[in-house]
C-alpha cells in the first residue's frame, strides 16, 4: 500500500458517481483505508462529512483539481441515482474513458469528438456494449 494518512483520494468518476476526501486511517494488513468524504456527486452528497471505508486498491490519489460536476455541500436528502437510457450510459462511459485519458482540460469540441469516437467503438461491439450497460446498471443501483 503506497497511500498515506492525510492524502487526498477519490473513488469513481463524476460522470457516474464520485467521492473525494482525505485518508484518515490505514490498515495495511487488511489493505483498507478510511476516507473522510468532503466532495461528491449530487446524488451522493448525503455522504459528505462521513468517514467511509474503501479497499486501498479502489481509491486513487487526487492529482490536480476536483473534476467538474462535484459538490462540497452536504445534503440531508438522499437522492436516487439518475435514470439513464442505455445510450446515456454508453455516452457517460465514453466520457469517463476520455477524461481518464485526457483529463478535463480539452477544448469542448475536441472532447465531444473523442467521446463520440469512444461511444461509436462501444456501440459497434454488442458484447462490449452489453457489458458496459450491465456494469453501469450495477454502479447506479448500488446503495452507498
């Protein structure tokens, strides 16, 4: 485990679900970390201010700024995840892939072009498309 107490980490992707915070505890034996959540996507904002356990391999160190679409305002209301069509799930998965590869600083036209290209690849392979949709369903239906 190469994580440290006080390190800022994140889990997920803002296009789907995202949590960000500071490591408050490490358990090297169990390979887990406790993260104090201080930023999240809107439907997970009820978790802001809580401490959540994660598998150490499930979080990544935050480098750079918090991505767009994330809030630091705690919500007392627990929102349901967005209901997305299969095409929206493919588009969001494509956006995640582009942002993981290129970050959030691309010119908007280039970003949309790359997202469209990735979506086209996902849609052209029926097995891959079905896998992405099934995975996205599992993520969106997960109770946090």
